[in-house]
């Protein structure tokens, strides 16, 4: 018989690798922003997520998606969600590694940045489980609004363990948290919420419907509901003291484009017990820190996805030949890989820098709890988080597509991980504020806290005097911000409409200069100068791989 199926010119499986050791940008960013980081543990995590077993669990968790069981076989309402064992193995590994808790349990300089690096390594291979991990991390500052609630919940939310049992939380040493804010009539406009709460002893009874509740299998949730004083925040457990189920009716699981290993749902509250967190009528203020930190995790998740994309693309290009040469040696492919790496580098350095800004702000708050919330550091952190969330997450889907194309037809099949990544990246841009919501948040911050623009520009000034393209872009942005501030402070309706209509242009300029300033201050010089040429220069291209002169393609390909 003629042999027709000899496999030639295909890549070897990219398995059993150390994802931390192979990620030069992440290693350097950790060394810059988390000097005391446990690099041995980061290496262990890198080997875990790079193993064939973990990668296969990621596949299984996404192919065998969560299933809702509203009733048991005898007709009792149970609202239970069944996950494939692979999902439990993944989130167990992640929580044991402190991806949700290291910033709180370790504390000190670099804790937020090290936690970010661990979170990114796990999210690089399986991002769906990162949703409950992120919310469990982010809930801690909000819980601290009530010392009694914090005393009970924070030690359990920060335990380096995983316990999926649905039992009385008092009997558990480890819990996870979710969040239920948006409703079908309001979406991001949470002040339009119709869910209500009425006092009942120490608790409140909550009635209403939530259009999106992520990770409904969690042990407890922060929920927004209306009191006479206005929108308020409540801690709602799935199981009440003594073991009785809290009324928490899961109407359906969302059939999502991506993020399929993670359960997202519609839920109905009907006399559901919750404990008021923070002051009545100040629910948004109470939950906003949780929102801010989950926005940071959207940046981390998008950057992790970019790393997966460029790593898989570079691996394929090293092993595949076409037209007489290996792809990695073809000038066109090298330009694409270099540009993909440049984007991933900018996202990684930006993610770790902003995590470090949270770290520094936490330390300052601990040293002086009475310090002004409008400090320059806090102003920069809030504005930079929103700006980076908008831009890095917007860049994710296009980056995923270009990386997928590097694999040709293989990339478009479900047998390779980049098809899943392509579906995954848009959720980072949608979750915790879509593009327009983030732009409006930035404009509101400029209107209410004009000193935040000063803090932001103050950071950008650190990059001046090195490259003319950067200096020109800075001057243009400074003028645009001044015009925007004049318009929003003047109150003229036409001027305000003009600022809002051009809001995306303004935030994009802010984001590119933010990334450039971070790279100029922290990354290798060749990476920073390449970014400025490729993203701020007059000859910058539109598509990945359309690079101007001045970009160090060889260096970037090596780093990929």
C-alpha cells in the first residue's frame, strides 16, 4: 500500500514548557515591580500551566461547559451548577497559588504585582476560571466597609484553598465571591436598578432580577438593591447559617460567545437574605473598589491572552517551513511576530505597572488611613486603570486574530487554543464597563477631579526629552486635555457633546502615551523606542506587521 499519511512540516506540540521562564517581558516586569517576588513559585506555576495535563484540562473545561440543574429528581429546587472535574482541578490549582489573595495575605511592596503575575500565568492558558478568582480578590476592600462582615468573610475569601461544597459558610475555611449588579432594563446604568430590599432584623430581604450574575456557584455575592435612601450594597450568601439555602433562583445560564468554562447567569431574588454593606444609599461607592480591581484584572487577562497568542504563533513559525524557508526566517512573518510581541510587551508592562500602583496606594493607605482619597497617587491609579482597561482590552481581539492567522488553517480549528482565545478576548472589553462606559468614566473623572488630569500628565512628563515622536504626542495630548477640561467645566451643552463625541480619540491618545511612558521608564530601551516608533511615529502602520523604520524586529522576535 502507498503511504499517504506521513506527517511532515507540522509543529511539535507546545506542551510541558515553563511559561514563566519563556516570558521575558513578564520576568523583567516582575523584577521591576515586585523585587521580593518568589520567582521559584512563579517558575513552578509556569511549569504547571505549561504542562500537557493542564492544557488538556483547559480544553475539557471549555468543551464540557457548566450545566444548570434547577431541581433535583424529586422536584426540590436546588439551583445547582455542575462543572467538569477539569474545571475544579484548574481553579483549585489557581487558588492554592494565591492568585486571589497574595496581595492581601502577603502585603508589602510588590505584593499586588506578584499576585498579578501569578494571575496572568493561569489566565494565559485557561481564562474562564479567572472570573471568580478575580471577584474573590477584588471583594476584600469592599468588605472592609463593615468590620463585622470583614471579620467573618475576609479570612475565608483570602484562604489559599478551594472548597466547592455548598454548605454553611461558617463550616468552610475557604470561599469564593461573585457579584450581581446589572439588570435587564439598566445594564451599566445601575442606578436604574429596580431590585429592592426591606429590613428584617439584622438582615434585609431582597426581591428582584439580575440580568448578569457571574459565577453563580460562588459562596456569596455583592448585590445592589434599592433602599429608601437609594441604591445600596448587600452581602448575599448562597447558604444561610444552619445550612438552609438562601432563595437564589438561577433562571438560566448565559450561552456566551467565549468564556465558556465560566458560568454566567440570570438570577431572581425572592425574599433573599442579605446583610447591608456600607451606608444606605451609598451602594455604588461601596462596590466601586471591587469594580476598579476587577477592571485591573481585565487588563491582566487581556495581556495574558496576548502572551498566549504570540507564544503560540512564534512556536508555530519556528517549526513550519514554506517557500523554501522556515516561517520564523521569512521577513514578512518576522515583522508580524515582532509587532504582536510589541503589543504584548506594552500590555504586560502596563498591567504590572498599574498593579504596582495599586500596591503603592494600598501601602500608603495602611500607613495613613486618614490620608486624602484625592492624593496624586490615587488620582493617577484611578485614571490609569480606566484608560488602560479601555485600550488594552480593545486591542485583545485584533491581536488574537492576527496570532491565529500566523498558524494558517490550523489556527482556525478548535484543535488549537487560539480559536478559543479569539472568542475569549472580547469579554475583557465588555466586562466591568464596555468601551463607551469606560470613556464616559474617564470624562466624568476629568470633570469632577480635574487634578487627576494633572497627576496623569505628571506621570507622562517622565518620558519627555528622549524621543521627538513622544514629545510631540505629549504636547498634542496636553492641549487636548486642556480643551476637554475647559469644556466640561464650562457646562456648555454643545461643548460637552463635542468632548463626548471625541472621547475615544482622547482616551486612545492617553493610553498610547501611558504605555510609552511606562516602557520608557522601565522596559529595555530598544523595546521602548520601538513602541514609540510603531505607535506614535508619523509612519506607523494600521495592521500588525506594518512597521516603520526604527523598530528592532530581531530583538522582538527573540523575546517572543
